[in-house]
C-alpha cells in the first residue's frame, strides 16, 4: 500500500508533466477518441504496434487530473511490452478498480489509484484513457 502523500505526488507529477502526451501525424498508429458524457474528459489515444510489441502510445486532449495522470502512467506501463503483456497489465488495473485481487508489483505507479473505487464518480476519469488503450490493443489482437 502506497502512502497518501506519495500517491498525490505521483498523480500530480503525471498531470503537470504527462508522459507520452502529443499525437503523431503517422498513419502507422491506430487512433481512438474517447469523451466523457459527464465531465470535461476528451482524449484521443494513438497506439503503434510492431511485431506484436507496443512500440509507442500517445495521447492528447482535455482531461482532469485523474484522467490525464492515469493515462500517462498507463502509457509508460504498456510501452515496449508484448501486446498480451500490455493487456494483462490493463486487466490488472481493472481488477484493482473493481476491488478484485491484483498484482501490485505489475502496476507500479498505477497503484496510486488503488482507492479510486471509493469515488464512483471518478472511476470514468481513471479509466477513460486506459479504456482507449485497451480498445486499440484488442482491435490489434482481433486483426491478427
């Protein structure tokens, strides 16, 4: 269990200096747009897969602290992983959000969201970018 001040520091760091932010003008990326119907979160995500490895993940748009920081953290976690391993990490994140057993070691900084389930109205924020990444990776798997 991470202490609350460390969680806040991780979340604020990824919100103020998000990793992998900014889209590429490159047709080799799959793209998806996600927007919340209940808040400002409006994110476009790009994923580039080569030889079954997630080579790059990018995002941009407008989002709250939880949306941007969770997306930033997940881009770091899945980049340079085999697609199945990246999907497993995402599944473990959803297990955490759904209060199911999960692998804390695998989630690294994403453990900052281990109490998100207590704030039902913020779960959409904490999953909007992850849902986008998940969707693009599953689309890739279906095309194989």
